[in-house]
C-alpha cells in the first residue's frame, strides 16, 4: 500500500510542486486549501483528493502531514495531526527527502529565484539530462512548476523566507542576492545574513556555490566561507561577466567573458540587466557541468520565461499590458528599469502592496521605488493571510509616495475600480504593468480581455 501524504495549503505554488512529484511517484496524496483554483483542479486531475476548507477529518488516514509556512500552529488539521501523532513536516523537509540520491542544484536569494531556477531547469531539459524540478512558478516552456525526471539531477527553488532552506544539502547552489526581506521572520537583517551564511556551508565539499559579485553582502559572506565558489555579475571583477550589452524590446544580447576570456555571444529571451545577471549564473553552472555551449545558447534564446515574470498579457500597435510578480522595492525598481527601455509613451504602473508586515517594514523604500512610472495606481494591501496592522494600509503608502513625489500623477483605487479607470485614461503608446505577489494579476487579465474585445 502506498504512503499517504496530506498537504495543508496544497494550492500554494511550492506545495503543489511537491504534491505533483509525489503523485507521479505513485504516492497517495490529499490536500486542503481555503479555495479551489487552477492548481487544485490540476492536482485533482492527477489523482489528488482535494478538500476546500481546513477540517480535522481531512487528514483521517494520512501517514504524513506536510504544511506550508503560511499555516499556523492552531490550524485544525495541524492540531489533529498532533493529537493523532501523525508526523508533521515542513514543505522544505518533504522536498529534501525527495532529493535523496540525486545531484541537487538549489537556487535561492531575495530576488530572481524563480527565473533562475526555471532557466537552470530548462537548460538540463535541453541537454537531455531528464531532471526532476521543483520551481516556485510556472515554467512556460513546460506549462508546469514541477516534473519528475529519470535523470540524476534535481533542480529546486530554495525558499529563504522562513529559514527552511537550511534543510537542503546541495551539490551546487546559486545565490542571486540578499536583501532586507522577510524581516517579519528574521527580526533583523543580521539574522537573515547568518541564515544565508549557514546555507552556503550546506553545499557539499565537492560542489560549488555560484554567487552574485554585485551584491556586497553576499560577496562578503562567500569570502569568509571554505566552500569552492564562483562569482557572476555585471562588472568585470566577477569570474563571469557580460560586455557589449544590448537591450531590445523584451530581450537582450551580450558578450560573455569567463576569467577575462571571451566565451560566446548570447541572445537572451529576457529583458533587464537583472535577468542578464541571473542568466550568467546558469551559464557558469552549465559550463561547470560540461554542457555543450551550443545547448546553453539555445536554452537562453528559447526560454519562454516563468509565469508572472514580465509576462505579456496583451500587445497591439497601441498598447502593451504586462504582469509582474515584483512586490519588494528592489524588484519593482529592476522591473520598471527593464521596461523603461521599451521607449513607450508612458508607463502606467498598478501596485498592490503585499503583506502588512512588508509594507510597514519597508515603507520608506516603497516610497522611492516608483520613479520610472509616469502614472501610478495604488490599491489596498493583499494580506496573504496576515492580520491587519493598525495604521498600515494602501492609502497610507499612497500618501507616503505622494509626499515624496508631489508632482507624480497618482490615484488610489479599490481593486474593482482599476480597469475602468485605466480604460478611461490610457492613450496610444502606453504600457500598463501590474505589480504584486497578490491577486492583482486579475486586473491585468481583465484589462487584456477588454482590449482584445475592442479589437474584435
């Protein structure tokens, strides 16, 4: 009889990936979430039993209960699992078990994890190495976030938000950057730095850590560690770096140099210098594995991106609508910089703050990250399961941005008012971008639908 795994919060992108892998391994899988969606429907089609709502009876015959970091200790299914002495495991613990006997590559960092993980996964697929992958987003090339491969490699996105990435012991690690993020968990930035330092030491002695040389905190951490490492970045002080960068539309081109020797010219199907940096990590790793240079070039050119990462929702001769997952000030700046090069008449940015804690802790940084937006719409905070904090709300952030940039055209709107407002103010040549890790994607979808209907 196969083992029965029950997932609390199975509809989350990370949880669903593990559930999918276990289903494909022939395990019995059930799970609960607060609402149904595309992810839960897909898991159901693979054989999972899905419950809407959290109820003690949902875990009735489970051997192991897996829960995400969003699930609290007083969750009725967590309480019931403890009462019945059913083993409880964090998402990362379950993923670490699936990695056994595999050559593991983990990708972590405050920003760029999903893009870098999906690009690394796609490289192994193109090389015919049949990897198992678990990504924190949908890889458009395969239209899923996880797949079970017959090869020896396992590529996984390592979530640092709750420190659980320390369960992994990879052969190779890519660390994109370290920023002031998830301070609701870490308390202070030094504790976050300590966690990344510990993560570096988890890499096996015969492996290699790939770190971004442009991140001063990361560069300092890696220099103090005994692990073999390689630096990637946009400046020539890195081991691998670009020259002659060309940014065109939503793509880029650059000459790649490794330890001051020309490697090749790469065409990358991604916009923005931050994505060139991410791709350099994958190029360096591919070279480390001995993957043919032609395959690496083909991968970067043929990569179709990850869902909600500079994802084009609508495009015609007059308008361009893009959705992006950026929800931290650093990410927002990088995303707006990437699209600024598209030379549109105006950038209309729609921002939904994500989490009360993040909004409170980074209020100053948020007030200064929208300079490249010509028109800004701010809406209410997406709580992501957090209780409200007194005095922390979307209108307060709007006022803070307006105080710093009094001449900026801005509106504060309820989410359901946004599409109609944009349709009223938009002009030919405008680029509209939605920004958040919340559900603001619904706004870009609705706007794209309205514009498509206009063209019929």
